[in-house]
C-alpha cells in the first residue's frame, strides 16, 4: 500500500457509514423484568441472609453458576467490591496490598479507602498483567494481600500468584471487573483466589448501569462480606443488631432485574467478541509497527472487555501517541490510549504517604512505557461489530503507520 492522504489532512476516511453496534443491548425482556420489580413494590436490597425472595438472590445464584463459584453477593459497584473483599479477608488499616499499576484507579483507591496501602508491582511486557516474577521482591512484613487484575478480560497468571500467596501467607482478591466469563486453566476467575470482584458498571460486558458482585468459595468470607454490605448485621441477627462497622452497600432489585436480563445475552456477545479478536489478531499481526500481546495457553477463556495491542517499541519511540490516535480516530476508527500508570498518580502517592508516613515511589517501566508510548485499546463494543469493521480497523492502522515513514 502506498502512502494515502490521511483523513485528518482532508483525505477519505477508511471507515464510512459509522458503526452499527449499540451499547447497552436491550429489548422487551429488560422492559418486562424492570416492570416486574416496579409492580412488586419491592425495590430495595435484601436484608435477610440467605433469602430466596426476589430478583437479587436469583441473580446472585445465577452469577455464582456463571462463575462456577460457591457463592456470589451483589453490591453497589466494583470499586466498593474490592474494598469489601479485602476487609472480608482481614485486611486492616496500615496493611500493604500488592497491585499492578496498569489498571483502573479503583484497584489502588479501594485499598486506600480502608486505610491499606497499595504497593505497585510491574506488569509483564507481553501481557500487561501482574508479573509474578516481581512480586516476591515487594513483599514486606506488612504485606497482607495481592490483588491481581484480569485486565481487558485476560486472566493473570493465577497459578504462580496463588503459589506465591500461599508461601507468604497472603490473601488473594482477584479484580475481575473486566473479566466476567474468563477462565484460567479451565477454572473461572473469581474462584482462583480467596475472593473475586466484578463490576456491572455501564461500560462493562455485563451491566446494570452501576453494580458489583463478589464471588468466593468460602462461606465464612461470604458472611463477612454480607455483614460489611449490610451495616454490620449478622446472619439471623436482629434488625438493630450491628456487630461490626459496615455500610449500606446493597444493590437494588431494579439492578438485579437488568443483570438477569443482560445475562441471557452474554454468551452470544462473548462469542462475537472472540470471533472478532481472532480476525483482528490475524490482520494486525501482518502490520509492521504493531506488536500483539500474547495469550498464555492457560487462558482457556478470555472475556475480551478490551482489545489491547501495542505499537512496536521502535516505531512507538519515534512518534507522539496522542498524535497517532488522533489520526486513527479521524479515519473513523475509535482507538483509545488507555490508562496512566497508577504508580505515577500523585493523589495515590499522597494518600499512601498520609497513611504510612513514608514516601511511595515505585518504578514500573513496563507499565509506564505501555501507557505513554505503546499500548492501544479497542473497546468491547467495537468487538461487537461485523467482520468488515475489523478489516477497516486494520486498514486504518496500517494507513496511519505508513504515513510516518
Ligand atoms: C471498572 C473497574 C473497576 C471498578 O468498577 P466500578 O463498578 O466502576 O466501581 C475496578 N477495577 C477495574 C479493573 C475496572 O475496570
């Protein structure tokens, strides 16, 4: 392909006619489920441990089945889910929690919300997931937990992470906000560590506008979480009996209704995304200047919340990432730059220092380079488009890359 005039310079955009995929996807099923809640007059959360009434317990049961977990408990969102799960597992103020820097801010702000300090351990070059080889060097006598993040819907190396946690007597809370339906070595995320946390926020692959779920195989941890979500009540206790400091983090029946309806669409959407990922992998691997991430063979199912790929480091070094993205977007293709590496976030450094009285400087060159220079994203909604769209994405990327030569 010769150099073509870029759309940003007045050339013809690669993608014409816009995009078909809409998000969220809904129809009369969602309308019916929401009306059922409305008419029931039972709008709020569930107050009784083990209740079987209403849509919430039904949704929790279905979610547990979906993730092949013994238990699932719903709550307000995926951020609070991380805080509650850490607390349920015994993480206390002043404890250190190992987290990757290449993630949404909640992975670090959730420990801080309960007075625990995030300690950043860099990610792997070829997956952008928490690097097991770097965890042990970050463990101190104050370390209490590891929070691997299944970023983009791809499971972190849970075999190694759980091994390291066992050796050092640490708990593992999986941040599976982006990974509903994902599996590592044949097992569902959210069941590999002590607890798993999920987000049902509107951009996520399964959504109810806002919402979160915690999974676990351990009933005592479930009870701890239930109590923290229900203002410190205990199973079978009296209405005004509060035995620990908890908050009201309950989900509503309306949200549960939406989740139940959206669940019926999940499997088909997952298959569409995976098929498009296969097409993209094939097309993008042929383009000079692009470097695909790798998938460990033990990633037996990927949730494809994002399609992440990299610009080849030599190419990326010589260009401005924002300029590149502007040019691709002008071609009618929606690519995103993604996160800022959380180890460089001043608010997190400051909050950590206030809690510990020490400075918190972490060097995470792989994550920092990915954020500043190399990593690019397509969203899960883009992955619901037709095959032609995948070809247009590849064409636009190649066109823009060639324009720099
Ligand atoms: C979305 C997200 C969260 C937070 O979930 P909310 O429901 O938005 O609070 C946490 N971690 C990761 C990795 C996420 O993508």
